[in-house]
C-alpha cells in the first residue's frame, strides 16, 4: 500500500522484518543513515534488523519521500 506502519514498537533484542508487498522497489533507511539500511528491496523482497539499541529511529524509503515510519525500541 505504499506506506510503512505509523509506528512500529518492539522490545530490545527483537528482529524487525519489513516485507515489500508492493509492485515497486523500496528501501528501509534510517534517518541517520547508519543505524540500518536495506538497500534496494525489489517487490517480494524483505529486510530484517536486530534491535540492539533503545530509542526512536525514524526511517523512510529513498524512492518515496511520502513513506516515513518511526521504529521505537523499548528495553
């Protein structure tokens, strides 16, 4: 649906998985550019990230600026 969840909240140590169910490519890129970055995710591809640090990590799709989504990691 060309959108990330409004907010994704998980506990520290959880593996977060993004699945691209759209017909176009996306990325999952943290705003700071270093916490996580999926690279190009073609249709049907997925990206996983192990939550190692607590805090709020805004992210976006490099191709679609209307797709922001915060990841919140709780202890």
